[in-house]
C-alpha cells in the first residue's frame, strides 16, 4: 500500500527557514513525478514544486527563489527547503506522487509563519 507521510511543519517567524520531508512507503522510483502543493486558509490548493523520476525540477515561478525541491532515493523521501518565509506562506503543505494512472496524496503538514 502506498502512503506518503509529510513532516517538518511548524510555527516559525518571518524570515526563518524550514525543511519539509515526505517519506513514501514504497520505492520512489516507482513514481513518474513527485511534488509539493499547499493550501492556504480560504484558498485553493496550488502546486509549489515538482521533481521527476529523472531529476528534473520546476515550480511556481514566484517561489523559485525561496523554495527548493530535492529527493533522496535511498531514503524514499523528497524535501522542500523553504527560505525567507513570509506570513503568506502559511498553509498546509501536501506531498503528491504520480504513477500513471494513480495519484497519491499525503495528509499534509501545517506551516504557520508569524509576522
């Protein structure tokens, strides 16, 4: 059974950094692409960044200078390094993995950035 478990969320002050992790219960080489998404209060879920099985990465343009996605295949994990956090980054952050035609989601981890 495929499960994605996010960790690393918490309460931080503006300007600080945080690294989120998403661990899969299966070999992440199984997935074509893995990604981070977030949903702020009262807003729709949006894609933050993704990484393909081949290691290509991309993400939301406005976040590229502060957020970086990476993976550790040996640990079956992907990460989201978030720097210079601002209150607008407050959201639940979700991990997603796609292995066509299947689509898996974690339960999310909450990030709160105080001003």
